[in-house]
C-alpha cells in the first residue's frame, strides 16, 4: 500500500511542476462582497411584516375603543351620551306668528304631446320599400312609437295612430 501512496504523491508533484508552455497559472478567485439583492429582499420582507403587525394592532385598538364606547356604564359611553343643557335664557320668548293657511293643491300637469315624427329618407322598391324616420329604419307594418307604418310610397309614408287617424309624412317638407 505504501507503493501506491508513493506513486500518487509523485504524480501530484509532477502535475504541479509541469505547466503548459506559454500559459501562466490563473490567480485564485476572491469572493465578491455582498450585492444589493442579498440584503434588499430580506429588508423589504421585514418591512412588510412590521407594517402588517402595526396595521392589525391599530385595527384592534380602534375596534376595542368602539366597543368600549358602545357598552353602557363605561366612562366612554357616559361621555358619548352626555347631554349638554343650555343655560337659562333671561329674555322671554318672542310671540309666535299666526298660522299661515296651506296653499291649494296645484292642478295636475297636462300630459306633453310626443314630438311629431320626422321623415329622413325613403328607399323605394316595389317588393319591399323602407324608410328612415327619426333615425330608425321602418318597413310597412312596423311600429314607430304610438304609430304603425301603413304605407310607403316613393315620396311619402303613411302612419296610423291607435285610434285609426292617419298621418302622412312627406320628403318635401
């Protein structure tokens, strides 16, 4: 076994002494000082934990104070429920004015009449004409507010009211 150990020692010494020609050995790498991330992350986490504990403590303290004020018999409740009475006023009260009669109720407002529909355009086809009234596309039989479209011609349309009266809208107007 000593022969093996002797052979290993000679091999190690030969490696140290023989460096390739033209190359210098590299210097050992020195450890770098700690970077910002190394202490920043634990610092932020610590700050968040402290902030959370302070917030929870403040919420519990506020809740306890509100509970104490709402319980009868405590000093905080007595202070909150204390009634301040004004000092006696030496001047006599002014005489009260005579009662004013209530005004008569206003008559109900008259219902406003809806604005008249305005014809904006007609596309006339013998099979299926249509028109634009107040920004809506209508065909024969469609409803337009309280009206129903009765007929569409090349220059005008006829609208029918629920009571049967008819109104004609023309492009010439």
